């Protein structure tokens, strides 16, 4: 981890990226009309809270000196999916004393950025569809349906180690193929 920076500092450096990711989860044609940007902000804020509270060793979500984007993506996607299932529940625990407004930059989300993220997600889905059935199915259940690995083990009887190793291998494949494209999108739009 970069010296003199804590996890929240590193995460907040990419605040606008996280918001673009969440906005891209909406499957809509008219972003200005159909994307609820208050929900986008709340999902991102909830991600900060969860990672701060539940990741005791921030090095676990680092990829060299950078935040592991896939880890954050999965966290955001799970929070978003849970919200979509039950939008009446508040996302953010307002009783938390940490004031994210002082830490996180409030950058506007450009619609072009959201579209590029959504196109990248589609290319990733196309790539997954070329994998063998087992790998693709496990990955979709974990990342698209938001089922935990432990729950999948209980439901299917597949050993947790097998699920974990398959998902780890699948994430590495995607990261190898799409990380540079993701970085280009980020750098062009910042």
C-alpha cells in the first residue's frame, strides 16, 4: 500500500470511477432520465463503509500499489443488487460517525463515461460466454447474481476450495484481458 495513505484515501481517489461503475449497472437507454444518481452516490458511500469496517488488512484488496478494481466492482455490484431487490431499505447506515463528505470528492458523472463502462461490461460478458460452462456458470452466479461462495457451496455441494480457485482463475483472466482497457477509459475521462 502507498505510504502515508489509508484505505479510504486510496478509495476516494477513484470516487468518480466508482460512481461511473454504479451508474453503468442501470440497464437503461436514457441515463439522464432513468439513472437515480442519489442511489449511485449512496451505493458508493456504502461501499466505503463496508470496506472500511470489514477489511481489516487493506493490503488484501491491493493489486501492487493500486486498489484491486475487481474487488471494488464486486462490492459495488452486490450492494447495488441488494438495493434493487429491496429499494425501501436505506443503503447507508446514517449512524456511522465517520463523515465521508469531508473525505470524498464530489465529482459529476459524465454520461459518456457511463456508456463506456457499460460497453466494457458487455465485452466482459461476451468474453465470459466463451468460457467452459462450469467456469462461466460459477462466475455468473457469484458476480452477477450476488451469491456468496459459501452459500453456493451449501446450495450445490461443490467444495469451497474448488469454487474459490475457479473464481480466482476467472478474475485473473478478466483482469489480464481488460485491465488495460479499463485504465484507458479511466485516464481518458479524468
